[in-house]
C-alpha cells in the first residue's frame, strides 16, 4: 500500500479522535495569541486570519483549502473573508463531517468539501489553470511524499498575483540535537505515528516553493529559539493519553512521540506565504 493510501486509513481513526479532543480546528495557533490567554481554537483562528490577510482574500474571491479536516478552519476563513472556499481531503469521513458543519453554519452555498483521490495532489488536474485567488494549507503538506509536486500544481491553479499561504510541521536542529541522526531519533517516531511522509525544514520548503515558481514573502519559524509547545494545553494531556476510542494506542503513542520531539526542540511549526508573480506588463 502506498503512503498516501495509508494516510487515508490513518484518518479513519485519527479523524474521530482529533474531533473528540480538538473539536473542529486542529492546527497550531498564533503563539502571541496563545500567550495572551486565548484558547487553542481562538489562537488557530487568529493565525488563519493573519495568513488569509496576507493572501489579500476579499469577498467573492475563490480559494482552495488543501487538507481541510473536519472543516472548522475552512469555514472560519470563509466567514472571515467573505470568499468562496473548496476544502479538499482524501478521506470521505472527514469531508462528510465538514459538509455537515457547513450546513449547520448556513454556509454550504459558499463552502464545499470534496474528497479527492490519494495522489490527485500531484497534478490537481480537476481544475483549470488560474482557478483560484488563494490556496491555503494547514498542517496537511507534511503528509505528502511528493511535496514539490503539490507546490507545482498549486502554482498552476493560482491566478497571477494570487498567493499560497499556510503552516506546517517542520524539523530543525536544536540544542544538543544537531546531526540528522540525533534529530531523527525524535522525528522518526512522529512520522511513524502520525503517518507523515517526512518532516521538512523551513529552508527546504522555501526552496521547493521557489523551484515551483513562487516568490516567497513569508517563511517563518513560529517558535524561533524555543521549544514548540503551541496547541498543547495541559488540561488536554489526559484526553490524549487516555484516549481509548478506535486506534487509541496509536493516538497515545503519537502524543508521546510528538511531546518528546517538542521537548527536544527539534519539532516546530512554520508559516509560509508565497505569491505567483504576475507577468510584467
Ligand atoms: C491534520 S489534518 C489538517 C486539518 C485542517 N487543516 C485543520 O487544521 O483542522 C490533515 C489533512 O490533510 C489531508 N490530506 C493528507 N494527505 C492528503 C492527500 N494525499 N490528498 C488530499 N488530502 C490529504 C487529510 O485528509 C486531512 O484533511
């Protein structure tokens, strides 16, 4: 079975677990907002607002959210900007939950959730060139073995002047952990338990974006020089470590692996904005 298919199966149990523990938005938030005492959900919304602001999304614009999970983040971006969104996943359970949420919020006419084939991200051939004003991704690209193909296909889909914005799980050297082996000691178990292709680095993402034709306007480690403890309120710890739904052992092992990588400082989250340049007049 290919890696992308395993990711689809992973969300059969991780989807219900994440929804039970984190509700409808799963990605990290703006560290400054969390430091001000905002909840992980509020901080996540604040970070998304900053990024769609950088993308310049306006009412009536069209946007694609790659890796929309159960949809809370996509719906918030659509509500905040007034833009129309298409959210993509490769797991139909996730898409169904997201569609239900869109209905409940009265937004189903403006936000649609589609399940695509596991490898469709390599071309996104369902959409013609220049279909979108912005494309977003929140902690989804880390699952993809062929990230460079994703960046190339999103570049094709953006209108000139449009932006790709998002955040992702990354690895980095930190403190005593400098060599690839020392870093892999912590990141291999994270890749394994979260079904990630491999964690990239801030610079590797920047290089892939530039190779795809983007001008990178933001490539920021959200936790520079400090361990990344975002999105980990201590009251949630027992919910992860005691999770006994389907896949419970994997979910618990994932929490342990991720916290070890956070503690070692080798795990972080990066924020990106990249523009498809408009041709010179
Ligand atoms: C951690 S979830 C992120 C959910 C959402 N962005 C959030 O923050 O709440 C990762 C998402 O990436 C999607 N994904 C992973 N691999 C994919 C692939 N090959 N094609 C389409 N979606 C994929 C999963 O289906 C899931 O929706």
